[in-house]
């Protein structure tokens, strides 16, 4: 549409110039116009414009502005306030590290909007026209209150004095000594690990490098008490750690931790089409990194195999309950085998199902020899219904989850 509009404008300019001598079209008075030899000819310019082919701009990737962000450095970068997608590795690093401006003071907040993000891109050599920018209209950026440097020095000095001469010699011989057991870092790990244990997962934490010394504070000199300041406890999480000596709180340390959970989930081993019934060769149980607790996948292949896919699943994607639907093993009107059980006696006959049935469902069937009589039975397999004694057949896992409301 833009190209068509440009052509129409060029044609109108050409018509106007053909009606005027020497392309004599100027917005200023005739006495102030340049000589004819130096006058710009709009006909020539229009011809050049007409020859230009307007091509769509190739976009490098997309940025989605977050509604809230927490920073711990002195500057705010695009990676702090935006989710990136569609960039190659080099461009992603370049865009992520682009500085937008200074961070708020410790304990303060400020607002970043889409205009701030766009205006920062040219400074890093990025053409804003090649980047799709969307998401929230404004991001509220907060910075936790910093630990006072004198308090940190005091605490670290006490730790150093309590360490043995062997430890100090080890420090001088090793560039990066391993943190001692029972450190503040270990306490924070244990806090999140206890939470994720209920999901069968393992906590994965990334700390800011500026807090390294504080994280190495250790027991028994100090004890630690962890409180979360933001929920959910996954993603970028703010916490506070009380550093105690006996029962006295020496200092409350604010920290920002990037938290993920790793657990084994059923994933698509290959692409699975919508409507396909999942087979054992389609899935595998592997460790995956979880960043959202409301989108947990299934952890037992038995819950997946035999189910039908409600949407296309790409290879490597975790399989969530919402992506599956149960396949009825008995269809309405289908001829079924009826197994009548009484004590140790089993009688087998045939009949017709009056409704769809999933594994473990109770449905009604009509016997072939007397279609006026309806009997209730339990679906125990494909095309098989048992009447009489109730079998111990398990219900379909997806149907069971729906009934339980989970």
C-alpha cells in the first residue's frame, strides 16, 4: 500500500512539472528563486523516485517490554527490562547489553517506556526499524536497598579472623577458593530447594557477582534466615536474609536471585501432529528447565501414551495436560465384548455400547440377544466391557486429572 501511494504521488508531481517551464515550482517568491541552471527539477527527482523499488524492512527480532523489572547494577540495559526473541546470537548479545540509562538509587524505582527502549538502540549500532518493540507500555524498574559497605566490611572481617591459618594459606594459593560449608549461599539454595521438592524438581540459582563476598559468610560464626519479598519464587526473585549472631540480627541483606527449576518431564521426541494418538516412540523423559510453575509438564509417560494430541507439538517441547485429550476406547454404537463375572465364573457374550467410554468409565450396553435390556459395565479395554464384579482397572490419567480438578 505504501508503494502504491508513493507511485500516485510521483505521478501527480510529474503532471505538475510538465505544465511548468523548467520545472519552475518553488515555495518562495519569484525574485528569490535561483537561476534556471541551478533550479532543482522535480521531474528528474520524481523519475528517480519512481525507479526505486520499495521493499519491506527485514526485521532482526522482537523485544517485549516487561511490566516490572529489578536491577542491581548502576545502569539499566535492554536485557534487564525486555524479553528478546528472533535475534541471532551476536545480535541478541548486542541488543541485550545496550544501555538505556542509569538505574534508580538503592531502594528507589523509575519508569521505562517503549520510547526509551527505541531511542537506546541506535547508540549500539542497531537500526530501530529492524526491531519489533511491544509488550507493556511502561516498565516499573526497582533497585533493592544496598548493604552498607561498612557493615559488609565488618562482617567479612569477623569471618576472616575466625578462619584458620591453613584456610588463609589455601586462599593465597588458590585464585577462587571453594565457599565454606554452611554459607549464606547454601542457606538460600536450601530455602528454594525445599520449596521445589514438592514438584519433584531441583533449584538452579544465579546470583549477582557483586554479592559474592556476602554469600560466603558462613556458620557457625553466623546464622541465616531467608524471607522471599516477591512471588512466585521463580524467575527474578527478591529475598532478604537476616544475618544473626546468637539471637541478635546483625544485618538484613537484600539479594536478587534468578531462580529456575530443573525436573524430569515427558517431552516430544519428535514432532507430533494435531489429532495424532501418542505412542511410546513419540516421547521421552528428560530433565527440562522450568521457568513457570503454572505450566508444568507431565512426569509419567503412562499419562501421555495412548492420549490424543489437541495441538501440534514441536520436537523437544514439554507435554502439558492441556495439550492432550483422552481417546475413548469404546465408541457409541460399537459392538463390544461383554464379560460377565460372578464369583469364579466368567461368561462372555457380545453387545452394543450406548455411549462413548474411556478406560475405567461405567457405561450402558445392550446384549445382542435382548436389545430391550440395558446393563451397566466398566470399560476394561478397547471394545471390552465387564459387568458383575467391579474390576480394578485404572481410569484414564487425563480423565482422572479432569475429575480431580487438577
